[in-house]
């Protein structure tokens, strides 16, 4: 599918989400039926995102930066098993811990991490998760990172419904005062043991949803980072290194790769990035585009950021597309989590 075609489909899905529609298919009814049959077969070999122990990474990171008169930054993770960090054994290997550690190093402030992500979650669980995040108005996060979408594809959730839940979540968090960064739907075509024609269908469906998620997020004041086939080249070269023991969730190296892509956007959202980095760099093919076109381009290239720019234009809202330089994430250091007294 061309970038232009993907932009049109993304616009239709986002419009359906905004106005209550729900009948737009990801890849056509017949193709979806085949996709579901193939997914059931693939699940016999790979994890489905709903089981396994997830390390608890909640806590305070960067305590060496603590000062008496400055509270820690608050970072909250929402989403599915990828946001939770399923597939690794140590808390410091989860994306939340990696992002908290990296953000602390850039800001030179402690970062308090809270994770409400649920393995196996689809986008309709975001309503529950955001209620947990906003339960205490005095503890609204400074920034929220959402990773969601893979289970929406495999569970055949209508993309308009998926984007509607995500857009509502972004709107509620932004209204409460939190910055929001969404890691859009990853490319399910990179999962080991997924064969053709499922691989092609999964890639197409994933990218369509990712583009529509970008439109919905940017229109509500959030930023997106395309996860796409971020692990694709590395996975093809060394699948055992980039994917975990269940051959479905990322390994520690895989999560580190994703965290390096998301961290610059998290820092930019909090105005911690150098001012010169905020200007589009034509040598990196950055610039201002209609939001649907920017969304389609980002869905095709992992690690690409999209954020709102000019309010509107001849072809609708516009966005800034950026390809930020990735930052190496330092080894996480956190204070012990306080256990409740018996």
C-alpha cells in the first residue's frame, strides 16, 4: 500500500472514530477471516500477550539527582504487555525503567515511575487505566507513555473503536495537564513463525492502525513515535537476541531499542531537548505535512515522531514530522519500592 493510500485509510478510520462510525475494516472482511485463522495457528507457537510474570519496575529512578526543593518528575506507562515489559526477567529491563532512567539523566532530576499497563490489553482497557492514573488530582503525571495496538489487530477490534478509545485517553490526560507520547501499533509482521499470507496482512493492518492512531493522538495534543518494524532489521539478523524466550515479546535488547526511539520524544514533550533540535532538519527529511500524510509516512518508518504544528491548512490539520537521533539509555538505578506494612 502506498503512503497516499495509507493516508486516505487513516483519515477514514480517524474520522469514523471521531464521529462514532465502526464499520471500516483493516484489510477487508475476507482477509480478516484469514488473518484470524492464521493468528490462531501462530499462537500455538508464540505467546499471546496475556500470560507470564511481569517485573514490577515502579519506583524512584535517578536518586543521585535528588534535591530538597525539587520534586521528582512523574512518568506513567499505559497500554499492553509491551508497555508493561512482559518478556524480560528484571525490572531494569522493562521499557518503563529504561525511559525513567534516561529521562532522569537528561533532566538531571529523579523520576518516579508508575505503570498501569496490562498484558493482553486492547485499547478499550485504556478507559480503566486512565481512571487509575487520574484518581489523585494532586499526582497527575508530568508525562504519560502509551504503547497499545497489537492486541487490537489480533482480536479484530474495529480500528475506529480502537482509535476512539486512544483519542479519548489522550484527551483526558492532556486536559489533566500531562504530556502524552504514544508508541503506535508495532509491525506484527516481524513476529517469528508468522508466515505468509499472515505476515503481509499483519503488516498492512498494523500500519493502517498506527497511522490512524497518530491522527487521533495528534489531534488531541499528544505526540506519537512509530514503533513499526523497529526491530525488523535486527530481528532478521539475530532473532534470538531481539525477541524474548516466547518468540513474541521483545527481549531486553529489544526493549532497549524501543526505549532509545521513544526517549527523545518524551524529553521534547517536557521541553528538555535542545532548542535547535526542535527545528526540522531537511537533511533528515523532516518537515511540515498534512497530519494524515505525516501519519502515513511515520507508519512506514520506525522511530519517526509526529506532533501537532499549524492548527489547520488547505488539506486539514498539519503536523511536524521528525526523525530524532536516538539516545543510549543508561543503566537504570532506582530506590527500593516501599512495601505496604502488614
